[in-house]
C-alpha cells in the first residue's frame, strides 16, 4: 500500500515535471533550441503588448539592429492594437500566447481551443499576417493541449535560458541568470509585459536586454528570430 502510494506520488511529480519543464519532449515535440555549434541566439518576449515598456524595448532593439520574437496575449492585443502593430512593422516576429494566459496543463480541450482561436483572431485583426508560432503560458502543456496547438497549425516554442525577469529587482539580476548558461543556439525567455495587467514595470528587462545584446555581439553572437533559428534545430 505504501509502495503504491509512493509510486502514485512519483508519477504525479513526473507528470508535473513534463507539463512544465521547458526542455521536456514527453508530451509532444516542441522547439527548444537551435544548433549549439552555431553562434545564433533568439530573444523572445512574452506577455505583451505592454504600454509603455514594449515601445521602450523596440527602441533598444532598433538601436542595436536586432530582431526578436514576441508572444502576445490576445486580450492585451485587443487593448493596444497599435502597439502590437508597431512591433510587427519593426520587423519582429509575433506569435500566439493565448487570449487570457491560463495554465493549459489544467485546461480542457475546448478551453485550449478557445484560447488559441481568440488570440489568433486578435492578432489577425491587429497585425494581419503573423507567424504560426505558439508559446504556452507558464510553459504548461499536456498531450491534449499540444494536440489542439497542432490542429491550429501552430508550432510550440519553448526556451532553454530564462532571465527570470518577472521577479528580478535589477537588470544585473536578469543578466546573472542569463550569462552563466548562455550557449549558441539558445532561445532566451524574457518578458515585455506581465500577464496580470497592462503596464507591468519592465524597466529592468529593457536595460538588461540592451546590455546582453552588446556583450553577446562583442563575443561573436548574432541575434535571429525563432523562425530564422528553426532550420538549425538541435537534434
Ligand atoms: Zn506568459
């Protein structure tokens, strides 16, 4: 009995791990990183558009001549369609990050379907053509959720390095999370918004991004969008 309980506990822990761990492929194939031998990096920004921080971030990317990939929340796209359009017009790639940012590991198939299609509609209305890329909120996913994602013709994009910028107190803290792990082919997770409300302070992220770009370029890295990196997917 005890052994059975312990086994059930382990299975639950394992299921939780594979639902949330960015690199796990157990519940379906996802894109995690490009080729490690390349010197390419992909910056990704979640939870926007976010006024005014998305625009500040665009200024930094423009100054450094870097294009990035933005995973937007549909309800914020509805609130700030012009800001979403500004991201697209600057040449960045835009992907789906659901309409209301629920954890899909706990959502029904019908709820996943609704979240994906409402975000797709918001993006289509605001920016028109956009990528077929999707990032699950909190990294949460299950076979049911990933099946819905594929049904929509969307490709799930995870990450290998996170700046943990949602809880950072300074730009330096974000950079310390990124640098020790950074390798060629990495997809880097950062946030231009906060999923709870419009206006979340992302000043630390904007500053960290500027410094990371300069330092990485000095070391011979180049920045690409996720679709540009995907042909060099790590085996
Ligand atoms: Zn998010």
